[in-house]
C-alpha cells in the first residue's frame, strides 16, 4: 500500500515538472489531483470567478471586506465576461500550478448565448436561435429534439464553451409563468423525455449539459427565495419526475439548483433533495451548481451537496473558509464537491485538451431550426379546410408580429443570432403577395415606435403596441385580398411573470377590435381569416376563438420563423405538432389560478393544486378545456388501429398501425394515457383520471400508407 502511494506521488511530481502541469492534470485521476490541492485551491474551485464583481450581499459581521464594484478579476476578465469566450455566463477557477483549466459555462435552451462580436476582433460569433423549448416539446419527436441538442452542443463546442446551461425542464404550472417558454410541458413524463433527449444531443459533442432549475421553479415573481409549499406526493410525481427522467436517462454533466425554497429550505441548501434524492436515490454522478447569485451561504450549500457556487462571490469563498476553520463544515464534504467538479472538468472539451475552431455550421443548423419549427407548430382549428392556403395568393397580413416576429423570449435564453426571418418575409419568399398598403403601414408603425427606444438586448425586446386599423382600410383589404392573416404576439422573459391584464393575458382593445372587424369584413365576402399565435405560452382565447376560421400556434419559432410559418401555411409541411399543455376556457379554470404567482406576505406559494396540474386537474375536476392537452390537427386524416395493447408478454409496449386515410402527406403523433379508473387501487388513493405514459410519431406517410408504431410505455 505504502509502496503504491509512493509510486503515485513520484509519478505525479515527475508529471508536474517534466510534462507540464496541463498534461499532468490530464493523466492524473481526480483523487490524485485532489491530494495535491491546498484548502485555498479547493475553495477557489467550488466558487466561480466573478467574485470581484461585487461582494454580494453585504459582508456578514466578522467577515473581511473585499473589493466592491465591477473590476477586473485576477485574469483580466471583467464582470460577465468569461475568459476568452465573451458573453458566456461564467467560468471556473483555473489552478495553473496543477494544470486545472478554467472551463466556460454558457446558456441556454434555445441556442448558445455568447456575445456575437468582440472588441478589436473582426470575426463574429453568432449562434443559431432555435425555437423555444415548448415548441420542441410540441413536436413530440425525441429524435428531433436530440438533433437540436446536438446542433446546439456542436456550436458550443465550436466556440469553446464546455458546459451548456440547458435544458430547462420545470413544469409549466400556470400559463402566466414568465419562463414557460423555456420549459417543455405541464406533464412530467413529456418534459423528462424531452429533457433527456436534448441532453443526449448536447453531450454527443463532448460538451456537458445542465438540467435546470432543480426544483419547483414555476414562477418568476419573487423568484429569489419564494417558499414553495408542496406535498411530498406532488413534489415527487409532478415536480421531481421530469428531473428524475432527465437525470437517469440523459445523464447530464450538471444540475442547476433553483432560486426558490422548497418547503422552507432554499434549494442550494436543500440537502434532502440534493443529496438524498438526486444523488443517493437517482445515482446522479455529475456536479451541482447554483443558479446565478442564488441566495444562501456558501458553506451550507456545500454541506447540502451543491458543489459549485455561480458565478462566484468572495462572500461564499470566505464563508466556506471560515466554516472549515471552525469545523462547522467537514473537509470531506468540500473534497467531495471538488471531486465532482474535477471529474466533470476532465470530461469537458477544455479539460480533455480539445481545440475549438470558432467555425460552427450555422448553415445546416438554420435548416434544422426551420425544420423543427414546422414540426412543433400546432394547428388548433381549421374550419372548412381553410389551411393550407394553396390557391389563396393575395394575403392581407395584419398584426405587428407579422412584420416583427418574436423568435424567442428575453433573459438568459436570448441568443445572439445573425438574422431573423419575419413572417412577412417568409410568406413573400414562398410566393405569396402581401397587401402593400398594410405592409407599409405596419413597417412604419413599428419603426416609429422603436425610433426612440433602446436597441433590444438580453433583458428587453421592444413590444410595439397594436394599432387599431380603420374600418375603411379593413374593407379595402378584404376587397383586394384572398385571405386575412392576423398575428397575435406576446413577449415574456426571465424575472417577471405575465399578468392577467389586457394586452397580456387578454387581448388589448385594438387587438380585439381588429379581430372582430377583420373577420366580419372578410367573411362578408366569403374570405377566410387565419390567426397565428406568436408566443411561448398562451393568451385568453375564449373571447375570440369562434371568430377566425383557422388558428395556428407558431410559438417563438427561432430565427427561421417566417420560412417555417410559410412552410406550414402553404402546405409544404403538414402540421403534426400537439399541445404540450392545456388551453382552458377561462383563466380561473386552471388548477393554480388562485395560487399564482404567490401569496404576498410572507413570500410563500402554496401548491394547493397538489398533483392536479394541467390536464390532471381538468379531467379530475371535470372541467372542459378549450383545447385539451395533446390537441393538434392535421391537413390529412389518420386511422389508428391498436394491434396489441399492453399485455402480460410485453407490459411496456403498445403496438398500433397508423394509416393515412386522407389525401395529403402527413406525420401522426400518437399519445398513450394510463386510465387510472381501471387501476388496481386497494388503498383508495385519489389519482388523476389519466396520465401520459407513452408517445410516438410516424414518419411522413403518403395517402394510403400505413406505419406500425411500437410505443414504449414508461
Ligand atoms: C438564470 C439561469 C441562467 C443563469 C446564467 C440565471 O439568471 O435563471 O437559467 O442559466 O442566469 O445566465
């Protein structure tokens, strides 16, 4: 034993002096590296590098007072600038002596977020803006989501990013959640499966993925420290479940803790959830990081199993040092966190010594962004085969969103992409003729409004108020065109929830008035009206759902928005997306309506809806939604025959034949639900009547074609 130890040490020392520290690091095991680290090294590694930005919050009594304000850090990086990848969210501390490199972490769920330009550098560093996560879920296509993850991961790798801060897989609990667009679904199974697919895609490039925000981060109001009071059953079955699936099936390199508390304990200090469930029960073997500037103290976070504190403050450094010194934090706990991080670093591109070329394949990723956007759009309504628009060439295009399309939300998920294709441009390039007077009006209306507004940035996107169009103009447009298309658009983003107000949840006066006047004028002439919903979540629809002939939810479709919309409207692509959440008739019909965003004082939110989230609530309480979870129409018709239901020989598989009995090509998405009424239930436990347990999607089937789908059940 002693001999072996001596041998290792000799090897290590030779390595450090002879081969250069970096090579030595690559050759050593994490345990060997740990053995050479001082206490300062260890604490440096668990605390991110932006600590000079500000000593935040105020130093506790008895703690040293360090520098304040945004100054350069020890390696010359200014605040919010990660090493040589500018605009990345954070980085880890390099320990040159031991060859431990700094690794770079960057957002996010709709594409890599880094700065597109750099001072004194002629090169550009644009990334592809993919559609938002809810659209990805609406494809119900895990292979497609895997491909998107792979493309995002490869851009990250090309630009020198080691760990992507995505996917976000929190449950969409309420339609007003500010970050709903970054998340997949109201259903844990769907969210978990999508998360796992995205993770696998990202990590196929050697870049790590981070599943976030663990856990019960379902609102933005008072997100720092709001206490989520939730039953153990709802926590397990609804809120933890997507993480369990993503962690066990996707095996992400990292998990990011949420800002909120769960049942009284702030998440980064929540030992029960971080250690007992995440690690001990699910076997997570990556590392856990905090969300940026999360509340809590460094030592308690390490003790709970939150390995890395991001983006790092001196306060956390001092707290850990002090706790080790006075013995309130065991060195073994700190060592464990260091090992978790070292293991991950060694597996990142930088840790493995791979070079990056700053040459991502933006062209093929744009093609993928367009393709996936078409697959996730959901046709909610299509009376009298209004869509596709085939022979209707002349389009009266209304709504600001038609000319200034929202392609993503604000906050950390915002991508610095090179261009975006607005709906108007997409339709024109597909050969549609847009009413010139409307185009001119909207272009001017939008640019006038934006003239004195600051340019869009990470936190802000100018949202032009909708203009009421005069009756004369509408009648003129109806006379001159074959169809009206109206885009209703909503922006949302990190740090604020949406509101139950006109212009947000409800239509604004101008939007409502336009919709009424346009439908009446066009219908008078026997011409149809199509509404496009350009948003990450949903608005109240009951008020106006009956007016238009067709409604297509296009979400926040990424930089290729206009092309993708044109592909679906023209019939080049037949929609096969389905809703990953329920659309209620009234806001009050949602199970969380009375407990969202939270009870004001104290800052607590009671999840009284318990396990009855989304469709579970609607079925359980027998409330008819406007559009149910899984709803989505097609331009063709399918016939489904169950070839084999679950049986004793294969309880985990359903086999169905899907036949396209219509007259157009199209893909079909099959969903399978557990009928809990049939469940063996001796304890009389109350279950949601139905639960999603499987789904599958066919290829594009031509008329008459049949495909046998084998759908795996959870
Ligand atoms: C967000 C995270 C993000 C982090 C780094 C936080 O504000 O909540 O989702 O990954 O910033 O940008």
